[in-house]
């Protein structure tokens, strides 16, 4: 019975990690996109001022 409980806990942790880790990666990519998007807009504004 104890082995079954251990397997169930391990399965729950594994399934939880399969959900949480991709969400963390997507959140990191979203933040990176937002940070790089702002710097791209700044450089575009500088280019327009020169022209």
C-alpha cells in the first residue's frame, strides 16, 4: 500500500511538472518579447528622426 502511495505521489509530481514548466517557459518568452519589443520601438523612433 505504501508503494502505491509513493507511485501516486511521483505521478502527481510528474504531471504537475509537465504543466508548470512549459507555463514558466512561456511566461519567460513573453517577458523577453515585451522587453525586446520596447527597445525595437526606441530604435525605430531614432531612425525616423534621422530621416
